[in-house]
């Protein structure tokens, strides 16, 4: 990838060239006044990895706390991938959110309050079908029987297993990669046998999801991305 950068030259600066990431597409290079352009270019090329990494991090940070606006071009997660949204208005079609050809379509009128609701409904339906199937699959595999299964709107927790083995999963879980969903499912099913996070519990999880530690860390680091 070619990096676009702007150079400021300073007479005060003696020797060193420094870099500053201004935003997702702009890098500022500060250089001593008489630094030849090819030296600046070489410096930027050498730092390319660092620049790419930092820009990526900036992008992720800016996604962190942004409330969704439900505008064309905005991205939404589904099974670990993010897909662009296209907003349109077709009053005679009552399907509100459609996912087709790797793109979300939101059919909406001016009533802003319902936009989020349409997406939540869509996610809930997908979560219900997908998670049900995976829970049944792992329930057979682990030979553990659960009570009921419910999809909730929980924001702060992904899933839970009650005293009497009823399982709940947040609809947000359908936004993360399948490997992570499977880990969360095996985690909750394992609570049917072990109602705690003892070493015995983690052994049970590990038997079916050997890389569970990576998935746990991933959830901790990424949970903020999956809020509508
Ligand atoms: Zn747990």
C-alpha cells in the first residue's frame, strides 16, 4: 500500500525525522529543513508497518464509541464479517432489513426511532435460528441437556446459564465469528455440569474448544464493537 504523507520542514529541527498519524488517511512527517525528498520517502517506507498498524488501530478506536446512524455506507457485523448498509424507502414492501449479496438493506421511512429496532429484530431472528442449531449440536456432543433457550437483548453479557439450566444468549452474539459463538455455547453448556469457573469447568470447555483462551481474550478486546 502506498502511504500519502505531508511533510513539514523545520529549521529548528536538527537531525531526526518524525512521524505523526493525523487521521485514517493522513500522515505528517516532520523533517529537518534540508532533508532530501528521497530520504523522507525512504523513512516513510521503513515505517510502513508501524503506520499501517497505527492507522488500523485509529480506525478501530473511532468505531468503538460511535452510535449507529443507520446511514448508507455504514457497516454492520454478521458472523464476524462487516457488511455495508444501503438505506432505501419502499413503502409497499414490509420487509425492513434484508441481507443479500454481502450487503444489508434497510427499508425505512422517516421514523428514526424504529431503525435500530428493525436491526435488532433481524439480528434476533438470525441469532435464534443459528444459536439453536449450534446449541443442539453441542448439547448432543457434550451429552448435556439444557432447559429452555432464549435470545435476549443483553448489552453487558454474552450469555448465561441459570440454576435450572436455562440458557440465554444475547442477540449480539450473532455478530461475532462462528468459532467465538461455539466457544460461548460450550462455555454455557459446561455450566450445566459445573456451576462455577473452577479448573474442572475449564477442563470441560477445553476438551471441546482447545483454543478457548484465545476466544476469551478476543471477546474481552472486541466486545465494544458489537453494540447497536
Ligand atoms: Zn461462565
